[in-house]
C-alpha cells in the first residue's frame, strides 16, 4: 500500500502508517521477557517499549508537519515552510534511529552477546542504523543476521533513502536552509479565484505548496542557482517513500521475530 491515502482533496497528504506489525512485535517481545522464556534481564523490555514510543512520536511528527505545511491554516512563507521541512527530516531520521534502538533492545534481551549492551553508556551511543546497513564492518551488529535477516536486507535495499533523510537532517540541523523552491497548488488557486473576489496575485502568496523541491545530494557543493533535473527531489516523494519504508520495516521485523525467536507458552 502506498504511503498516501487519497480520500479527498483536504487530506490527500495524510500519511498512512500501519502500526499493526509493530504492535504484534510488541506482543512477541512481551512474551519473550517472561521468566518461562528469556526473562527481562536488565529490564530490556522497558528499553524496547521506550524505543517503540519514541518511534511512534516521530511518526506522529512526520504526519502532523506533512499535513500542516500543505494546508491553508498557517502562513506559507519561506520561514514557515523551512520550519516544517526541517521538522519532517528530524522526525523521519529520528524514527529510524528509534526503530533501531527498539530492535537492538529486543535482540539484547534474546542474545546479549550479539547486540549492543543497553546498560553500557558507551555502547548506547553506538546504536544507529549503520549497525544494520553498514557499509563499514566496524559498525555492523551480528545479531541482525541471525534474528532479523529480512529486515536487514530490506533496509540495505533502502540505504539511499536512509542516507538522503540523514543528510537533509544533518544539513538543516547544522548549516543552512534546505528549502530550494517548489510549486504552489495552481489548480486550487484558480478554483478559489473563480469563487471569490480575492485577486489571484494575493492567493498565490498564501496558497500552500503542492510540491517542495529538495536537493537530491544536499552535502555536495553545487553552483549557485543550479537546478539540474538529476540534482533535485520532491519532498512529497521522499515522505511517501519513508512511509512505505517504515511500513515495510515493521512487516519484516514482525516476520523475522516470528520465524527466528522461539517462544514457549506458559
């Protein structure tokens, strides 16, 4: 299923995150932490659950900002757009980080030697998506090959998307504006112009953007004003791809847990 649920014009930017597989994974983890299974040593289940809550809150943030930046209910100047765009990239990047933290906590509860130690401050700082996707061997965590192999393969195939999100978040956090430009919803502007006495010129200044243009390689240096077709991306397409990516990760993680984490009934 695509990340966008087109029910009508007002909510065509509503993201459809499917959290059912994550809730199923939560149920598996809850059973796994019982004494008759792997127990809850070092309270790993709490770390798993907090990672899940963190991931959910970030998905809420992506959903909220995606809707607001395409609405008429707030100023649509560059400063406001930059706020929403940078917030979206923060929440997308952080959601992937939280998902990784959540899975590492689960893995640590099952076989601690194969995952980062959630009780060690130094190792906690080393939990990030590169544990799963690499590319450097020094970052890889062996436990994903054993317990979450389908998830790992899926994330590796989406490495470009993960890196793109991380790069935009990094640039917006540390250096500069990441808003390049875009196109306002001209069809809607025309319709409103025909139904009201507001001049088209005024509607154009306040109308929401239909498309936001991003650099496809934000950390590379480009000539000022460069706008080559192979150097841009649409924010909306990145957000849809992220939604589909999260939904795919959830399904893969649930399937891997069912296949590779053996549980006993009480």
